[in-house]
C-alpha cells in the first residue's frame, strides 16, 4: 500500500484526526494515541492533502491543557516548541475551522506570542533554555513560532490583521546575540535565514508600495491635466 494511502486509510484516527503510536492493551483492545509531534510532522509535509481536518482541529483545541505529546503543555507550562507545532496545525486547518474555533485559536495564539516575547525572551536577545536541548534550538523554536505566527512576515499572518511594528527590532536583537555568541550551528543559521527572508519580503512590500504610489500620483496628475484641458 502506498505511504499516503496507508496514512489515510490505516494510521490516521478518523475520530480524532491525529496520528500517533498504537498500543495493544492486555485485554486485546487497540489504543490509538493522538500525538502532537507525529501529527505535526506528517501535516507539515502533506499540507492540503491531509484528511479529517475538522476532527483534527476539534482534538487540537480539546487537548491544549494536557501534557505533551498528547497535549500542548510541558510539565504544566507553555512551550515555544509545542506551540510552534500547534500553530502549524492551525494554519493548515484554518480554512475548515468555524467561527468559534477560530476565536479560540486566535486567543491562544496571542497568548503564545506574549509568552514567547515577554516570558522566554531575555533583554539581550537570547531565550531561556526550557525544553530545548541545545543553545541553537533555544533560538530556533521561539523564532520558528514567531515566524509561523507571521510576526516577522506579514504574508504569513493567516489569523490576524494586526501589525507588529517592533518585529524587525526583535529580529535584529536576536541576530546580534547569535553573532555575538559566535554560534555557527545549523539551528542558529536557520534562524538568521528566517530573518533574511523577512527582510527580503519587507523590502519587496516597500518597493511595491512605492511603485503603487507613483502610479497613483501619475494617474492623478493625468486626470487633473485632462480636466483642465476640457475646462
């Protein structure tokens, strides 16, 4: 059986929409688990081809106070790492979520952003080492979360029309800290690449906005000139 067909027809739990380990209990019952990390990785690769998305979103919201990997929490606390997984799933499921689900998700994502910026980010641009296992990952997962939320890149803001005027100042501070620490690992390098992508996007938007302004001014001038001629 092809891999995707196996995932859809066998592995994915149609009731929860999640993927996870299966366990045979002593009485012979098969227990299927809803694993946040496993589901995140499969959904990240498959995106729009994933099945049972409404069920997945219901499960995702219902499990928020449970312990990882069957919930969002790490020892009862928020985790930038797990929150990143959650936001990626929200992104994929957003078109199929109803109004109430979206409102719940929006509130959660605002809380995640505040937790990341106000409780885990240090004044020097580094982050508290929480459930990450390397210094590089202590930068990567918070920045991956903020990036997925569209904090740095407006094109990624699937859940809000808000703007975040301090975003690139945060990016500069974090990048400066990585460079000051002399970090050259792949995780730190990925953080810097994400900042570079955000800067390119913002330059493109600025260029497009400037070009549009020129067109509008030119069009207004032509209209006014034509009006004077008719007069």
